[in-house]
C-alpha cells in the first residue's frame, strides 16, 4: 500500500493495482473563497498543488468521495469535478451523494443502499463509518458525510476517517476494528463562530491512544480555517510518545505502508 498526500484531504491510494483519488480539490492557490470572515480573509487554497500532483493524477483509476454537498469545496471543487468528468473516472460514493454527482456529469458508481455493511470493492471490501463534522448550531449546517474502511487481500486495513470529530461512533469503531492504517483530519478547522468541526491536536492524541496502528494526519496548512500546523502536531506527537506511529506527510510526499 502507498498513500500519497496531495493537498489538504486530497490523497492518492495505491492498492491492489488500483490508484484511487480521494476528495479532489484541484484548484490553484487562491481560486476559492475564504472560509472565515472576521479573521484574516485568506482565499483558498493557501498553497499550490505540489509538483508531484500532475504525475500522480495521470495514473488514477478511480475516485472516492467522502462528502461533497453544502459547499464543501475543500473535498470536491469545480476543478476536481471538471477533471473527473473529462476523464470519465469512476466515482465511488454514498447513495446520498450519487444524484448530486451525477447531475455534474460524473461517472458515478454508488455503493449499495445498505452501505454501512461491508460490500465488494475492487477485489476487496469497503464499508462506511458515519462522521460528525461539527456539533450544535454549526453542525446543523454541515454535510457530515462518511469515512471508509477498506480491506484488500494482502494489504493492511485502511480507515479513511473523512471530516469528523472524535465522536463516540469513531471511538467505538477504531477500538473494535483496529485498522492497520488510519488517515485522519487534524487541522482543527473552525469558522468565526462555534467550536472545531474536525479533529485538532488534542483529539488526534486521543485517537492515538485508541489506535494501535499507523496514523496519518492530513487536512493541514492548505485551508484558511485550519490553524493546526504540521510542526505543532509533530511536536505534540513526539512529546506524547507517538512520533513513530503518527505520520505527518508534506504535500506531494508518498508513504509506503
């Protein structure tokens, strides 16, 4: 298994001969609107795609979407939609997102209606895990989406958490299934009002206590409402004794697992 961090939540998975693009945000730096108004009004993304992105995208065979509605351009933007449509890439998603994506001309391959149970996926199995993308007033405005557990013969099990807080659902799932590799959001995103809408440093460290596997942190240093930095997270992991299991890849970096 190889996992290449592209930018923010966008990654490319190399599994069993397939190359799976996850949550493509492909716009150039500054092409998307700010996500905070009262703080510094920075346009997004904050950084360009890495040089390695072009070659990584050329080999993509499938796409997997965790959530995409209610303005979540940081997981699927117009550039990502256009790229997928022009190439006819099969887009795997939940039944809820399928009509939304089909209306945009994508080659949609929705999971079965009972997608919380394991179902066939590229020679292995996939199932979804509910996300909690914020709570309270802000949570009611969000598209909560799902995470995915992918199990392939000869590969470690892989949990893509999606955009979520460390909810009781996520806690219970990780303790029960103990995925070999987990990819989690770690940017501590928040708007001008309300609390965090994804994990920040404290919840990442708590996640590390629950998980026995390798954990990869992303959703860092690319979107204006995510204050956590890679250095901050790596320092916290080292101080907590998790430096060998918590990986914080840079944009363009590929991890072999």
